[in-house]
């Protein structure tokens, strides 16, 4: 528990970038419907991930890291979210269901780095 189980890549052009990663690494992409953003599930030989339509402007180069977002699996989303907030973290994206998979949400740490938490729940809707 509390292991990194998922990565995400933000993209201004998901069709272009899914083709890019598939061509390089052989990853399989599946578009997921019913989410609040354009999203593709990534299946790899190891850790799984997702590619999503970038929700904001791409940061300019030479301005620090433009990186993947890691998601940490937790036993209880709500309890963990409350702990994050009590320690000064900020909600970046409210809790939402990835249907039939999990509850997902995003936070900013004290240095404004984004990270996700998820609670596995095959009944999430």
C-alpha cells in the first residue's frame, strides 16, 4: 500500500502523442469515456498509466520540470484527502470516479507539485 501505481502524461494533442508513445514503447492506448477530460488508459508491461488532454497551457521550456503525474494507491480516499488538506495540501482536482476501477483525485503539495491518490473500487461510478 502507499506505492506509486500509476503515471499520467499531459498532452496538448492526445492523438499525436498516443501514436508517439505507442511507436516508441509499444504501449496500448484505450480511450475512456465518461470522464471530465479527454483520457486514454495506457497498458504497459509494467506500471499502467494514462494520457490526458492538457487542462492548461503547456509551461514554456527552461522553466523547470514539465513532468508526468504519479498516483499513489491508498486504502481510503476520503481519510487520505483529509490528512493531505490538514497538512497544508490543496485540492487540484476534486475526487471523481473512473468507472468500474477506482476513485481518483489530485492535490498540490507544499511546493505546488501535483500528485494523485486513488482508492481501488470496482463499484466506482
